[in-house]
């Protein structure tokens, strides 16, 4: 990719274009995710490739990958028959991880709704009950007069 002089940016310009702070750019450089360019006229000048790399890192993080994952993925220059098995493995592992998180969050949501209905809303039972007792009995003590003790 050929660079034109007008495409070169200062660190501030790069950060603004990428939607990150200057410290994030410096952090990525310290972590080896982004090159540190030589100084030109007293300033470090960044290219469109640097901008694309920061956007890639941000997008990978939005998908749940770590910076270490981003570093490994940045080493893969092309999607090819040679790299596809690795990319498939990495993506499948992340899919399984996210599906587990979704299942965990759905479980939390069910329990939170149960807690809300039992103790946390005006429509819940008007009787007083011990919050700890309610918790120990899966939120049933506030609503169920025949509550069970675990």
C-alpha cells in the first residue's frame, strides 16, 4: 500500500479518526499491537494502515476477544486455505464462550425477575419477610405461605 503525504497523521489525528484516546494509541504501542513510527519533522506520523489496525483491534474487542487475541489475529495477514483452520478454531471457541455467557445471563435474568416479583415491586406480597430467608428459599418465602426451608 503506497502512502501519500496527506494520509499521514499525528497521534492526535490518528486517535480522533479511530475514536480512541491518545493514551490508547500509546498503550497499543507498548503492547506491540501498533508500530511506533519514526519521527518526521519532530512528529511521529501514522498511516492509514495504523488507523485500520486500531479499528480492527476495537472491533475484535467488541466481539469479546482480548488484546492478546487481537495480537495473534493481526499476525494473520490474509484469509487463505492455510489460515482458515486457525480462524475457524478461534471463532468457534469464542462462539462457545459467548453462548455460555448468554446462558448464564439468561439464568441471572430469570432469578432477578423472580426476586423482583417476590420482593422488589409494589405488586409483591405486602407481608414483611426476611430478605435473607427469602433468598435462602429461592424467593418463595415472600409469596408462599407454605414456604420450605432448605
